C-alpha cells in the first residue's frame, strides 16, 4: 500500500477546460479568470475576489494593498503579530514592506495562535494581527476580536491551507479585512499554481486589481476609488498608478478553477469523513497529540506530535513511515524563528516559543485527500502502533 501526501484532483473536465482555452487561442488572464473570481467570492461569501498566480503572491498583494489606501492602513515600521508556525511566504511580504514582526507561540492542540500569549503580546504598538489558519483549522475569531476590542488593529487572514474551513458557519478567510487562499497542487482544490484574495473593501479591491498587473489602470473599472480613469483607451493602456507586480494567473488556471470549484463541496465532505476516522483511531493515543478541530476544519492534513511521556523517537517513526510508503513532512515550517533568514528581518520573539519548539522537534504530518482513504488511515494506525 502507498499513502501519498497529496493526489491530483483533476479528471476529464479539467482537461476539457484547458482545451477550451486552447481553442480560443487566448492564454492570458481573461473571461474564465473573471468568472472563477465571481464564483469563488460567492462560495466564501465575500464581496470581491481576485485571482493571482500563487498563494504566496496573494499574501504579497494583500499586505501591499494595505499601504496604498487613501489613508494608509499600514506604514513601514508598524508592528504585526504573527504565529511562530506558518509557511515562509506568510512572513516574507511583511519583511519586504518594512514591517516589524512580533512572533507569538502556537497552541499545541489547535496549532494556531496561543490565545493567552496573543492577548499579552498585543500593545498600543500593534497595528495588525496576521491570523494563520493552519492545516485546515480555523482560529477562534471570537477571542481574537475580543483581544482587539476597540483598538485600531487590522486583522488579516492567511487561509492558504484552510480553504472551506468554517468558524460558526462563516468561511475562514472572510473574518479579516483581506483573506488569502492557495490553489497549489496539494491543496483543497488545484489549478496547479494559483492563489486568491478576498475582501469586502471596495478600495482595497481596486488597489489589488492595479497591483496584480504592473500597477497600471488598464483593468480598473471606469468608476473606481483609486483613479480618475478616462475614456481614452490608448492613454489608459500604459498609465501606471501604483508600484505593482505582474502576478496575473493564466486563463487556463481560471478555466480549471471553475471546474474545481464545482467539486470542492464533495472534496471537503470526503476530507471530513477521512478526518472522522483519523480522530476515532488516534484521539486516545498514548503516544501522540492530534490537532484539535476548533469548529469545522477542512483538514488539509493530519498532524501528529509525540507526547512528552512517550518512548517514541521521531527519527525512528519517520524511517518506519518511509519504509512503508507513507509520505510525511514537518508540520509546515516547524518553528520558523529558528531560520537563518530572520537575520534580515526586524522582529521580536514574544516569550519562549515553547510549543513551537516542541512541535519542531516532535511533530510531523501525513496527507489527507479529496477521496476515501479509510484503508490508508487504518494502515497508518497499524504501522504507528506496530
């Protein structure tokens, strides 16, 4: 038996979608991308959505947009609180825009913010909290909003690993002023490479449209909140408004996304069914902590952290899994504060990072899939208890 980390979510429908773009012979961002954006916004319950070429680019544009509102929401030197466990490109845009990162420990059960630590980390210097919904698990947004209270603190969500997750019936990724998503191969649905940004803020939406393609005005609607756009198409072709990028998706990505989005509810249903068995088997384990589902996780994967009283060693476990064709990886970045790249950052580590360090040395995760993997999960349980 093989238990891979991820698998293709495509069938003939995606191949036909690619062929439809080939038939049109127009490959750059077009009608399929626009339709996918509209449909995705409806799915998550957001007013606006733009597609980009990756979840990493989604984080970059989301951070950048907050600098270019008429009254800038962020400026260089502002403090942003981040969890100590996430992917690298959660953090890099913050560094690239001159923000000060304050790292806060994670909760060893949910793998999201340690909320008690977060409460003490927030000060009058805090300008933004970047909540990362890790491995499909939404944060406790009631507590986070209570911590923010009446203070002028922005909430942003990196939801790249948690598409389809819900907190109290509301989609993760829609609690902050902006939310980001990834459609990379191993994620909940795949355009192979791709990302999305959602927001209810019309000004930010218009800024994102400009930033996505060179910072120009060409793709903005005539009536918008950031430019006095003329009716002269020639003049507007190369008029630059913001210091933008080229992170546009190709048209095939939008066409594939339309097909994937139709399947997403079914994918999520299967992931949650797989998780139910995983929980049933491992919740009373003497050797492992598993991730606590805060509300309605979309179960990106299944994390296992060796308990302090266990005699098991991670190196031995990884070898056993590998020998039995079970793919595994570290839990995202592990403790990101251990990385040499922080030499370039302006940052503060708030407290000891006790849980992040423990996860870093004792944690790993295995894949979940959009189809039934009940036998693979039973096999995993047998190997880990053999």
